[in-house]
C-alpha cells in the first residue's frame, strides 16, 4: 500500500504558555488515536509546539484504508422464505438494511441468514479533517473562547490551517479554517506567509523565518544559553524546570540576555527577589557560593541589533518590582511577628471551623500534648504555634504568597526567637509534596503533625471528605504527610489517640460522632498507595491491616517485616498452612477454641514435634515481639515450615476421639497465635 507524509499545523494567537506542552501532547495523541481507529498505519510521529502554533507530522502514513470483509447475520433462515420459496418481509428487510438483495442471502452455520460483503477502504485524505477536528475538540481546555462574530470556540483565536498529505493540500475545514499549504514566520522578523511544499521541509522553512518549531530544541537552546550567560557572570544560573518550560513556550526565537540590578536590594531575603524575578518577569537568577548575585538572565523573542537597549529596558522593569519587595521587607520588620496574631482573629480559616487564630491555638494545644509522649520542648512548641501563621498577614506574604513560612522564618530570626521556633515557621509546611523533605527540628515536626491532624479532624468533622475527583483542601496529601512524619520520625503514638486528642479541642462546630472511625480508615487507606509506590504487594499490607492495628509506626514495621518474610522460600507454604489453620478453626468454634495443649494427649510423633517446636518458638520470639523486631521474629518462625508440613501430611486433626481432636485444635490455635501476633499471613 502506498504511503505519504502528513503535516498539520494550526496557527493561533499566542497560546497560554503554562498549557502549551499539555496541549501539544494531547493534540498529537488525539491524531494518533484517530488514525488507529481508522485502521491507518504509519511509521513515526513528531510534535511541534511554539507560541503561535501546534503542529504534528506523521511519517509514511497509508494513503488509503484497507478493504474490509464483513459478515452480517440476520433472522433465522427457516422464517426467511415462504412455502413458494419467495423471501419473506424479514428476509427482504434484512437485505435492504445491509444494502443487498435477497439473492445475496446465504445461510450461516448458526442457521441464520448471512450476507458477506467487502467494504472498500476510504482515502486517507477524506478522513484527515475529521480526525484533526476531533483531536482539537478533545483538548484539555478548561475555558474556551470565541472571537469576532464567530460561534467557533478554541483556547485562542485561530489564524491559519496547514494540512499536507505528501505534496498535496488536504481539502477540508477545521475550526472554520480552510486548509492550505502556507504557514507564517516570526511575528516581527518574518511576519509574512511561507509556502510549505512538503511535510519534510517544515522545520527548515520555519527556521529560515526565525521560528524554531520544535519545543524540545528550543528548551535545550535556552538552557545552553542561560548556562553560558551565568558562567560569564562568574556564577551559576539556576534553571527551574517549570520556568524553563514557560519561557520555552513564550519564545519562537530565543536569545538569552544578562542584566543587573542594584546591589542594595541584596539586603532583602533572596527568596523574595527570586520570586519577583521568576513569577513576574520570567527571569533566571544567578548564584555564587550559595549567595544571590545582583544579576538576571532574560530570554528575548527577538534578535535585536541593539541588545543593550533590550537589557536596559528589562533593568528598568525589574527595579520597581524589587523596590516593592524591599519596601515590604523593611515595613514588616518594624513590627514584631508576635504582634500580628491579633489580625488572625479576623481571618476565617474555613466556614464553621473558626479563624486562623483559632486554628493556631488548637495546633499549640495538640502539639504540646504530643510532645508529652513523643518528646520535645513544650515551651518551644507552644511558642512556634503562636507564631506559625502570623506571616500570613504580613505585607511580604500578601504580595508573594509562595513565601509563606519563609517570611515568618526571617521575621522570627530578626525578632531573636529560638532557632527551632524560627525553623518551625518553614517546617510546618513540610512535606509539601510526595518525596519532599521532612522537618529537621522536633519543634517543627510536632507543629507540622498537629497542623495536618487539626485540618483532617476539622474538615472530616463537618463532612468535607475528599472524593475520587475532588480534594479541595489537599487532605490526601495531609494524610500522607502525617503517616510519613509518624513513620520516618519514629513517633510511637497511636493514630486513634492522635485523632482523639485533636477532636478534644476548642471547635466552633463540634466534629461529628463518626469522625474518628471514618478518619482512621481513610488514613489507613493512604498506606495502600504508599506501599504500592514502594512496590510492596497489596496482600502484605492487608495481612497487617487485618489485625486492626492503628499505630502507623508499628504498622510500617510489621509491613516491612512481612514483605521481607514473603520473599523467603518458606513463606508460601507457611501462608497456605495458616490459611488452612484459619479455615479449620473457623469451622470448629473459632474464637472459642482454647490454646491450652495437653501434652499427655499428643499421640503421633509429628504432632509431638510440632508442639515442641511451637513451644520453643514462643520462647524465642517473645523478646523479639516485645522489642518490635518483627523481621527477626518472622525469620525465626520461618523455621517451622518442615514440621508444619509434616504435621498436615501425617496427622488427622478431626480425630474420632473428641479430646484428641480438641487438643489438636488447641495446638493449631497456638501455631496461629505465633503468626497472628505480627500479621495474618494467611492473607498472603
């Protein structure tokens, strides 16, 4: 079958930079899905994305669908013809629906009427406009816009459409645009139309018109230029991945230029300066020996004949931004951080749950209570709680919201607060995302833990429970944060107790009665996702969860132990044996079976050997269990495999003698008890 390269380019007004990569990937995927659905094969696909265009090139695309053989079945053959051999209405109707005549009807092996036909494949050029349109319709665009008097909607107004199959224009319309073979160059350097004669010359023609269409190529060039500019300044340019993507999406012909600002601004916390440069101006900052240099690197979308003028313009623009940051810094420090608490009385945290001041008081009470059992200086914890939300009403955080916590840390240090209290201002938000660092100080750890527990209890308490698609308060993340802190910081406090302590606080709306039970289950469910990410089979966690343990640290120790045990040669046989034991006991009284074995009733060598080994293992694992060393205990119990296998091979548990039977059940109860103290390994 013949093939041709296919090229589609949709020209638009400037696309939203933060969405460009996503839109490009979805556009490409939509076209691939459409070709697959149409049964059209190809060898390769390449995406292009720039500020004013989305494009896709398909290599060696089949120019026609293959013919398709189709068999249609209709009504039973015995009602298809009358006594005279003429087709009935049922037969004629079936033939008409299939676009055939009664003469084409056959009888299939299943006794039904059958029509076999060949459906001729369509020309690819006929199918492409609809495939492109469908892909565009499915793009993840939260809010589409209209322009002019048109009823057509897209993320931005569309300007031109190029569609080529080989050297020929694909006849058709997409988003109200008639397809052609022209594109457009750089808005300033080469604003005219460019004729693209064949898909293969796309990048070259655009490059000659000052457009680098390949997103990855532009990104690599920007990274290279910014790195070189940073080295020329005697430092290292810090290239944030998200900023790099955004700048790549803003420029068709990137040129890196370095500028500078007044060194006096360096008295301001560097994070504020960086935030101002990054968020407002899309500048890269430069560091040397851990300190910010008074320089920035900007990406111009133009090859200027007078770059000094472009740099000067950028320096003029950044100055007032940095002056604002300096003003906020100087103004905020005139007032002590602790004095801002009163303002929090007027800031509502969540409707029905009081103010941010109320939340801070609850955090202090809960964190101090945890400190009593987990260690930590109560005075520092209470002081940190009193200050932890105060920077939310500072000028700096009002302007630079991403500096919450950091601003508080700087202000606390300026006020002479204890180092751990100052650190807690930032550490209360840790971990902020999966894989993020945990707080380094005990004070910060307890504030972070109490803050999340307070949010979880308060919101669950008024029924604001996350659903599969909605989690506006990021409670999944808060739950995982609690679990990580408890496990990785080895805080040996039961989750149920922590939730009870959080419930026992001053709430504007009392938490619902079922809050504790619902929240405990919800948080334990988060463990499933955690262990799935670690590659631990679901059955391992379920074997521990079956015991009803709610101490997160203890759960993790058990899960890690069972995971290690599950890899041993003996694990599968012992898991099967435990399942068999569970079934036998369940059918014979279950919980009513005692674990008291009468050695005088042990008649068979194999049961005597099992009883002896069970007694020995009980003595061996007792100290290990009391120390929480579940891994060592399970390794010890793995040695029971041979004697357990031998018991089940040679001993009839359900003996005719009632006393012997009950004694054997008691022995199995003891055997089960050895494992059930750690996990229900029968689940494995």
